[in-house]
């Protein structure tokens, strides 16, 4: 029998885990991504808020592959990386077409993740800053620092006020984490670099459509987060919807207009689905419906995982978080090997270890099992968990050192407005 | 008497040193730069060759100012930073016009440095990669890594050969340092990330117009450098001039055509002179002629330093290196204070501590006084000197750790193709 060819599209949490779990399967594995690095998405907001350098949370895919492939395969590697953008997938011919070449597969794993969705709000895609990729994080950091520079040399108080108003749309984990990090940055030691800046004028606003923050966590945690952010000086608008974003302002559905130079968009996302000539059954947000085994209903040799896949457990859809994608990666690798042995794939079952979010220094919220807790403990667990899951010893060391610097000194290490054209 | 206003244009070595030397002068100092960071130019090539992160060699100007201003001036700082691009300088009205505002001065220090000059070679500005700014260094790094990616998935040997040919125009310190760093990177542990890459096809070419490398140093050092680079596998073309750069090749004046995907331009530079309505006497490369006191001949309250200024010592023009700019910064600060006290400015005198360049791991060349030496000693002195002059303890620690990693393990830490649009 010929060596089976497995193609994985996307090197996020799900795709990378699949590749790792298949490393010793004997199959020829090809991992495709449009970037040559894996982005550790949960820490993106720390890049945007001048805490971490972009390189600390971006890990070169080839280096990861080399490490898990081990030395045995050094001369005849079974896992290879292809830096390319997938253009179209032909299920009938079993071919993935990229901008560089076409690749035939026996099994296909789709792990293309999600992208920002602007929920039909006029002007949002033009003027709001999304935060899903490393480039977007650096761009947002540049914008925040540029606003501080411009405000500190501006004599007109109205323009200054405008430059110093930051509006975050979305009160989920990302929105809350950015808000907390940003207010601590601007009120901390960092501001000594801007002695002429009047922070009385600083406004930081979080707009949330639901009736509480962190809607996916128990109510108690949302209430705590609201209180904590408000204490820090953040204005939280609950049950408020944005109707329009312009270059200078955010319009709310209640006709209020907030003048703001910077709008950060964390409100919506949709599946980043690859193009296919065949019809694919989708759920809301364009997610691919999959069997409990994670196979596409019409294609038994094609799997979808992570943010791309829609799957329910105990009657509720699984959230688009890293642990789901990681566990699905393991399941898919096992299921493909089952199929290769002529056996049936097994259904995926998610083991929920809990959810955590941090608000600021020494303060977070978490839910592990039925236990919901707030304050220092979830904060320190959050840091520990992210440090352990971050790929690469070098990155871990650098992130740890930077966190010590950030949290012990209350300062920010990063301040560059690095030109990204 | 009113507090004198001193404006410094450019926060390179010269401008920053001037600001620091004037920190306790009692004058109002305004430092203008189009970036919010100081670039440690001598290490730019290490960013381009995947050794250092861009952030390690870029230091935020506001942080530097805060540090040397000390705590006394925290509430009423005497030195301020303006992030702006200078558009025009009006000597008669004593006003610097920027894209953000206009600033009046009593004394002006011009330290705008130099920019790449393509010596009239057709196509060079379009297709060659310069290396004068941080963005250019990251762009070159992206290009080198992208060539490796594309070559490792290319089946046509001719295209592969083309992608793996890197041509460096210019055999001065920058050209030599890039060549050595690049060949060591591609032949070192780094290449294990590209198991399918055939390094037999790698070509690294240095093109030098003169009859030896490092023309500004004693002949013996150029000969050593030639031998060392050749041993490492670099092809050095001496007494060769480039007539044209195209998207796919370099044309030489002897009609030879080298097919090459990447051309790195280190051959020429010219003064980056600010626009003025008045005529200014210039020397070659557009440099401003200055009195021995560094004043412009027609403007006793305007100084020019660093790469912008043309000045001779012992009948020979001073080279455009960091120590010259640093020492001129000290002199200018002293001369302005002399003028403020009603005394005459004193002539500048350059104390040459020596010149150093490194070729690769454990190998460099240097001239200190009349003593020219090669090998390990100048290499280790080079590292030490650059570490000491690099601003910021944090950057020093990170660079030191990275160098240990790079040189002890023979690997490269950086591998990201970070999208810069």
C-alpha cells in the first residue's frame, strides 16, 4: 500500500495539534499555512497593549515540526510545511489548490479558524481595529501609541479629548482583557514618558450588547468584572449596540454619538471557510456542520475542527476556544489512523478544564468545574496556563521575564511605533 | 533673559547625544524625529540576518529622555520630544516647520543623517534592498526567509538556483557583515528547518568596486576579510561595478549578468538634508560644509553634525560613523552653551578610538591606533563595544542572551516572515 497522504490546512491550535499527533503515524503529512508562524492568539491583546513583543507569541512552524518530528526523521521527514494560501479545494478530485501549487490528499483536515465579522455595522470594517492576527495587533499598538504622541503635542483640548478616547466594541474575554490592560498601561508608570499628557481627558469605553460582561461565564463573574473595570476607570455600556463607526466616532443605536479616535472591534467572528466547488452544510456564522466524529457529512475523508467546525455537546454548541481545537486535533489524528486501519472513527468528546479571563494586574475570573472564583487566584492560574501552553522554551522565558517586568514594576516594555505599511 | 530654545532635528547618535549633553543646561530643548525610537544602526544587519529582534536595537526616545532628564525635571521637563517629520527650515525667521506644527528656535542642531544613494544605477532603487532603517531591515529579513520557503518547495532547479542567489552590492563594513552573517545562517543549524533545501545551490556574492574589501581600513585587513569570506563560501568580485539591477538579475559593467532573486544595496549614501529656502554650501554627497566649530558658515546659531556634516581633520574628511556623531554631539552642546555665555565656540576635534568590523563567528578585523589585528580579538571587542553603547539595560540583556544563543549554538533565533505591507 502506498503511504497515505494527509493534508492539514491551517497551523492554528487545531491544525498544529493534528500534525503533532500524526507525526509518528507513518503517513506523509503536509501542513499548509499562509504564515510561516503559529500565532498564540490568546496573548494577541498583550501585543496590542505594549506588553509583549510580537515575536514572543509567534512561533515558526518549521521549528515546531522539526522538534516534534524528532531526529529519526531528519533526512526523510514525514511532516512537511508548505507556506501558501489555499485558494480552492476540490473534494471530488481530492486536491487542495494553493497560490503556489496543487496538492493531492487521501485525508484532509480543515482547520482554517475564524475571521472578524462586523455584524453589518456601517463603517466598522473601514475604521475599526480588529484583533485576530499578529499584524492587526501591531497595527493597533501603533495606533494607541500614535494617539498618545499626537495628544501630548496637541493644544486644542477638544482634539486631545478625541485622541484620548478609546472605544472597545464587545464585552467578551478579549474586550475585557484589552480594556483592563489598556487602562493599567495608561495610568501606570508608562505615562511618565508623556509628562505633558493630561490623563484627566482619558476615556476608555467598553460597549456590550448583552446585559453583562463575559456572557459565556457565570453571572457572578460578569458582575465582578464590571465592578473591577469600573473601579479602574473604564466606562462600561451594557445592553448597548453600535449602529455605525465613522473615522471620528461611534454611533449607538440609542442615537448617542461618542467622539473617539480609536475603535477596537472584538464583537463578532465567523468561520474562515475555504472555497469549494461542492456545497457544504453550514451552521450559523458559516461554520461547517460536522458529524460527532468531526467528519464532513458528505466527505468521510475530510475533517473540520476548531473555529471552522460547528458541533454540539449536551445540546449546546462548543465555544471557539483553544482547548476545543487542541482536543479535536488529537481526535482527528486518532480517527484518521482508525480509518487507515479499516476501523470506524470515534465521536469527539470535549473535556472542559474550565475557562479563565484576566482583567488586570492581580485580578481575574475563572470557572473550573462548578467552581467560579475571582481575584488573584484565577489571574495567576491564567498566567501559568498560558505560559505552559505557549510553544518554545525561549518564548516562555521571554514572556515570563516580561510579565515580571510588567506586573512588578507596573510598566510597559514595548513602546515602538514600528512602521507597518 | 528668556530661556533659550534649542531645537535638535534627528534622534540618531549625534542628535541624541546633543540632547543628553544639554539636559542640564537650563535651556528648553526640543528633539524632533520622524520615528518615536532611536535606531542603533550598527546592528541593523543582525536584524536583517535573523539574529536580533527589531525591538532590541530600537530604543524609545521618550524613555531615553526621561532617563537622562532625571527625576528633578519630572514635572517641568526641559527636554521634550516631538514625533514629526521636518518639512522646511527657515533660517531667517528661525523656524522649523514640521508636518504637525512649527517651532521657533534660538539655536538649531541639524542631525538628520544620511540616506541610501543608488549611484545612478538603473533599477537599483526599485529592485535592490537598502538597509538604513528598521523597516528596511525587517523587509530584507522577510525577503531572505521567503526565498528559502519558496526554494524549498520549488521543483525547477533553475528557479531554485535563482531564489538561492543573494547578491550584495558594496564591500564596506555593512556588506561584509551581511555576507558573513548570511552564509553562517544558511550553513548553520538554521538550515535543519529546511530539510528539503539543497544548499549546493546557494550562491552568495559580494560586488565591490575597489580593489579590496573594507577600503577604509588597512590593506592587510581587507585581504584577511577576503580570505575569510571566501573560505566561508562567499564569492567576492573585486574591481567590479554594477550597471543595472532588474527584478531577476544584476548586470555588471563587464557585461556579465548574474541571475539573482535578491540584491542587497550597501554601496552608497548621501546626506539626508532638510529643505531650506536659503542656499547652503555643500560638499560631495550633499553634505553641509561646516566651520571647524560645526556651525554653518552663514548661520552662527545653526550647527550640523554626523553624516549630514562635511568636515576634515588632518586634511582628510571624517568618516560617517557613530563615534564621530557622538563626539560632535558633545562639542555642539558645549559650543551652544559657550555662545549662551557670550563666549566663542571651539573647534571640534575627533579622537579616533579605532575601527572594527566582524565577518562571522569568532572572526573580525580591527584597527586601534596603529595596531591592525584580525581574528577572535577584534570579534569579541566588537561585541563588547556594541553591547556597551546599545541604549537600555533591557536591550543589552536581550542582545547578550541572543548572541550567546546565536554563537554558541550556531543557530538563529528569529524566523518570522512578519507581514509588513
